[in-house]
DNA sequence: CCCTCAAATTGACCTATGGTAAGAAATGCG
DNA sequence: CGCATTTCTTACCATAGGTCAATTTGAGGG
């Protein structure tokens, strides 16, 4: 086992029970990769071919529309990130994934990941568990977008990702929340006072 | 095999390749259930314990907030529906699932579904595939909620679920789109004219 | 066939958020 | 340290969508 994979190992063990030797074999397929701040892990019109597990650092996934960035997800330590649509369908992505900090990650290719899933019941179950959890958090997000106003979404974001508020520039949090930086600035002013 | 399960069989075969005898065995665990219009498949504060496959009819999943309905999903023929969060976590749901038409469905309990998943690699893969697809469509929805205005979301809804526009009252489509019935009415007026 | 009730429309008005622009503050780099 | 660039704030006005109330439309039951 390589040193970089211990966080990943812990994370996977937290998801489902996997026999030690299976787990060790899986970890061999993850390759350490490093991205400097502003580097891209994925760019529009590529086919997403790597799933990343973030060991340290921070990345954002976003798409462009009329030159405007719409952030879909932040991924930090112990998060996975990929464009699932492109990764699974082998079609071109419409997303970018970009490092917001110098980032150390472990990458696994589509073919290798698939091979792992197909090679063992435990891995397939692990894949299902990851997909289940993604779906649940995506339901939360889409419900919140129709149910809550921007102030509530910001308050929730601070509660759910407390570390990120200091690490992500405000205009990107605004983008993630679906509002303008100006609106977020006003919301923050309101919260400090009455 | 029971008659009601042929649609489900077709649907499952479309997702992943499953040996015929495994598939036949699985179908035995699905029980036909019927709901009259307005009946509830699931109510707030229950633990979601059944996953439904809709053979015919139409249901909505929604939650209440200050007496207002926020519709999260419509499920019609050949759709699955469940509150994934509650179903997987065994915690109380905050959703309702209610029939909008007389509905014939196939239900499988959490325990039986889990047993099927655990019993065979093919079923686990099928479960993963379903979860993957849910996640992808949820990503689409949440992206659209931050990226598109109400007019675009309505146009997309008509394109993606063309049958539903005639079967679902307008005020429910509005709720699904995250706007008021009045706004949807104005949007429709605009679309007819300029 | 009418009556009733729910749904849809419309109009007037209101509020949250967006757009633009400018300046202030913070950050990063030579 | 100090300049340059990015980010944040503020102010002003514009707009999408919300609220409320009044009609109108439409569907189902008696």
C-alpha cells in the first residue's frame, strides 16, 4: 500500500465493510496526482475519465453560461469528485473541475474503477453506497433551492461546510448558492446587524 | 412470474444484464399494490419502508413548509419512487408521496430489497445503476435551478416530461418548478404571444 | 343540466434579488 | 514595503417572481 492511500482507506472502510486484501488491492489502482492552485482536473468538452479522491486541498466543479460561472460542488479533504454524467456515459462534459488550493488527490480511471466494481461484490456495493449518498445529498440541495431563500441557504451552507467559509472566496460561495456576490454581501451585512 | 411484473422486468433488463432466473426470483418479492387518487403511499413522520415501481397511474412526492407544498418529483408509468433518505437511513421521512391518479404499483420492502441486493452481484449492480441514474438526474435538476430562469425550466419540463403537462394540474407543475401558480400562468401567456 | 368548488387567470402592488458602477479593502507579488 | 489585482462593499435602479384579491373557467356530482 502507498502512503497517500491511508485517508482513502479510512474513508472506504467507513462506507462498507470490505475484506482487507480486497481493499489493499483496490488502493493499488489509485494514482497520486497533484494540482497547483488554478489548475484544471477536468475541462469542458473532455470526457471525464478520472474519479478523484481529495487528500488535501480544495477544488470546485462548475459550468459556464454566458461567461458566468455556476458552481455545482466544492470538494475538500476526503471528498470524491467527478462529473458523474460524463464519467458514466463517456460523453463530453459541460463542467470544469479546478483547484482552488494546491491539491493532492488520488485518481482512478474509468476502466480501472469499473474493473474493480466488476471484480467484486464488495466493490460494487461500495459503488452503490457512494451513489446512494450522492443522490441523498443532491435531493437535499435541490429541495433547498426551491424551498429556502438565499439567506437560509447561506446559513445552512455555513453550518454544513463550516471549514469552507474561510477557504472559499465569497463570490464563489454566492455562485454555489445561486445568487450574485452583491446579494451575498448584503445578506451578510443583515446577519451581522438585525 | 406474476402478470403485473412484466413492465418491471422490461425496465430492469434495460438497466443491466441480469440472468433470467435471478430476475424471475427477484420479481417474486414485488407485491402489487393499488392506490386511489389522493391516497398516500407515504406520509411525513413515517419511516419509508417500501420502494414502488409504478405500473400505471401517477404520484407526486412533496414536502410541506408553512402549509405550502413543495413538489420534488413526479413518478408515472415505469418510474421508481421512494424517499431514498428515509428508506436507507431508517429515519422518519419529511416527505409525502400521494397518488394523483388511480395508481397500480409494485412494492418491495426495505428488508426484501436489501436481501436481494446482498444475494447477488447482479442485483447490487442494478441497485448501483439505479442510484447512479438518480444522481445524474438530480444534478441536472439542481444545476437548472441555479442556472435557468422559470421560463426555461418550464420549457425544459415540457420537453422532458411531455406527457405530464396534460396530466398534472398547472399549480403542481409550478410547485415542481419552484414558482407560484400565478407566475406559471404569466409565463404561459407570454409563450403563446410574443 | 345546473351548481359547486377547485383551478386558472388577471391586475395591482410588493419584495428579493440582479445589474451596473464605483470605491474600499484585502491579497498577492515584485 | 508598495503596487497591482482581485475581492468585497455600497448605492442606485431594474426585473423576476411573490402576494393578495377579484374574476373567469372548467370539471364532476347531484
